[in-house]
C-alpha cells in the first residue's frame, strides 16, 4: 500500500515540474496617431495617421504610405514572445517586417528583420513645446551671465 501512495504523490510533482511555463500572451501593440523623428537623422520620420504608416523625410514632397499590422509569436527556441510589425504597400509592391523592441510615450524602437539594424524614433515635439524649451534655455543663459 505504501508504494501506491508514493506513486500518487510522485506523479503530480513530476508533471507539475515538467509542465510548460504559462505562455503569457499580452495585448498586441496598438499604435496611436502621432509623428516620430529618427534619433539618427532629425529629418527622417514616421507618421501614424488614420491606420496608415507614413515614412517621410522633411524637405521632400513625397512620402511612402503603408498599411500596417502587428502580430505576436511565441518563439520556442528562446522561450519568449516577440511582437512584429509588418508594413505593406500596393503602390511600391513591397512589404517590410520589423520586430517591435519598444513602444512608449518616449521611444519607438524597431529592429528591421533581415538586416537586424535598429531604428529608434522619439516623438516629434509640438511647436509650443519647442518654444517653451527655447525660453527656458534663454532664461538659464541669462541667469548664468548674471552670476558671472
């Protein structure tokens, strides 16, 4: 009778230890309308507007307009869930895929699949924000001059 009790205790312990970890599926990224400027080229950017992904370069009249979608995949080899962004254009006849590394109020970071280079964008500042920062910098400069 004792060996049977041991089996009943042993089996649940073994299966609970060997069970796969819960694959926590978090909510897909939902991009909000806004403009993002490249951290490496202040003239290059992305605008997300009305369900479109618009790549622009300041000073040029044309922009590339894409449809976009996101998807999540659990990658068994690394034991993690990754999120991808696919942008497609019927006009250009191309499709580009990125891994979404970060999307927050301060940073949009994408890794281009295929090349692996990372593209970082920060939100474009509103004109009023820029004026406020310029004003603060000017006030600081005047205070520094008064001290000297």
